[in-house]
C-alpha cells in the first residue's frame, strides 16, 4: 500500500522557461533516464501547452497560470515531453522522479 509518488532512486527539480517555440521539457540539463513521473507547475502569467514534439497552442494540453500536472511514464520507454507557450516566456517548475 502507499502512494505511487514513491521515490525509487533519483529526484531532479528545476526552473524552466517555456517559449513560443516547442522544446523538450525536463527538470535538469537533460531528460532523467528511467523516470517514472514528472510534475510540471505553471508559475507564470500565461498559458503553457504540453504534448509531443509537434505541440502547439492548438493541439497541446493547456496549463493555465497556477496549474500543476503529473505525468506517469514507463521507466523503460524514455518518452520525451514538449512544451510551448502562448507567445510569452512563461516560467514553470519541473520535478522528475526515477
């Protein structure tokens, strides 16, 4: 029993800026290998959209100011996550767990 937020080995946190061009988002200097979860919080004043490498404002999942989302991963798959803003540079906080 317990929470599936359990830390298995590694935690990486980071402050990132999401711009109007889609870019991969992660907490550290690169994607955490073997991550099983990532949490993103929009601490900025604009909208952030997350999705695949082709994410845009029109097809991405929106994170409004103050929103937080948790995404679970298969640790063996190493899937990238991308983010784009609504035009401004938006600050987010990211946590990756492996």
